[in-house]
C-alpha cells in the first residue's frame, strides 16, 4: 500500500513539474522580452485583419474550423476590435473587444461574452491575455478560463495559440493566423 501511495505521489509531482516548467502554461511574458519585431497593439490590431483557425477538442482532434474578418480602430489609449466569425458549420458569431492600454506594457479588455475584464501584457514580439469566456448555448454555455498568446512573426503575421480550461483541465485549444486583410472591399 505504501508503494502505491508513493507511486501516486511521484506521478502527481511529475504532472505538476511538467505543467509548471515544460508546457504551454509555463511560458511567461519575460521569456519573450527581447524578441522582435516589437508587438504594438495600436499598430498590429488596427485596420482590416483576416484570421483563419482551428479549434481542437480535448482529444486533440479538430472540432471546428473558422475564418474571421476583424477590424481594429484606436483613439488614444482605447481601441475596439470587431470580429465576425464564420465557422465550417455555417454558424456565425460576432464579438467586439474594447481594449484599454494601461501602465507599462499592460492592458485590459472587455467583450459581451467575457466575465469581467481580460488582463493582458505585451512583451517583445508577444501578447498574453487571460480571461474567462462564456461559450454560446449551442457550444454548451460553459464558462472557460482562457490563456491567449499572440506571436508576431517577422513578416507581420500574428500566430494565435489559446488554451481553454475548465476546472484546470484543458478542454480545447485554438490555433489561428491573423494578418492584414489587403483584399479590396465590396
């Protein structure tokens, strides 16, 4: 019995160490402080943006694909990012983020389906934002904790990776690209 308990404790320690030091959640803004090009919310989340992405379920399989047309505007330290999603099922979804730049490289953001305020930090070529999102009823209506990372590439494309968790367990992951939409309008 003592051997079984010791083995269980060892497994738990390995899981905790892996989560703390060798996983998506282990990265911090300080890890990217010296990376370039420097991410600017006002510059890189401004104007028309095209996004394409995948959502993975807890088993690692793609559960949804989407495209999104976004448009960012700024007035001083406040910005609005409008998002119009179209999913592979034909379902559509809209969201408007309201961003406020804070001291240093911090910012906050709100949206109708976000609980309270999202909190973010810009560091080098990255942005990390953490918040709770309420899924639409057709997606279960659950409230999930989200960690978003945006990584700015040398050519101006933003790579977005997000983990969505419930009770600390990863239930979904999102991978998307975001780039300036240079296509002529209608």
